[in-house]
C-alpha cells in the first residue's frame, strides 16, 4: 500500500512538473533566440546601417576603408548570430520560432554575401539597402507574433 501511494505521488509530481519544465524551456528558447537576433541587429545597425546613413562609406569620406572593413566584420558577426538562431529553430515545435526561423536562411545568405564584399573593401549599396529591408521585415514579423526583438549591445573585439 505504501509503495502504491509513493508511486502515485511521484506520478502526480511528474505530471505537474513536466508541463512546467516544458513551458520554462520554451521561454528560455525564445529568450535565447531573441538574444541572438538582437545581437545581430545591434551589429548591423551600429556598424553598417548607421555609417551608411551618415555617408561614411562614400568615396572621400574620412576613414572610408576602415568603416567598410568594420562593417564587413560586423556582418560576419551578425551572420554567426543568425546561424545560431537558425540552429535553434531546426527542431522546435514553437510556432513563433518556426515562423521567424523560416525567414532566416535567406537573410543569412544576404548577410554573408554583403559582408564578404565589405570585408574585401568593396561597397555594395544595393546589398546594404536589401539587408535593411530584410531586417525590417524580420523585426515587424517578430513584433506581430508578440515577441519584439531589440538590439543587444555585444562588444566585438577590435571594433
């Protein structure tokens, strides 16, 4: 009788704790996912989009070559963060992560392509504008899904 009661209490505890642990894991996954995308957004916004809007990539701008190379390194960092987010979405059942994750592979390819050009010192204005459109689409989609993505300041060595 005592063994049956212990088994019943254990089974009840597992039934209660199981869903609670799953909900915490989903919240943790979302937070980690948002962190990766926030870090990527911060790198893009700080070292690519803002200098682009300030005409720091134009011919004759002071530090033009250095700004272009910094932007390339920042995009490589952003691509790394987006790739980490893509890996998180591969086996998830969460609808938010799957929805946003479906947009990321194309974005990652664009980040790599534009980043490689910039790292080589080649300015790709159309590519940067395209990246900004994709970033805006990702942020708006996340906002509509109820999970806003904000910039996360992550120091990049040397920048």
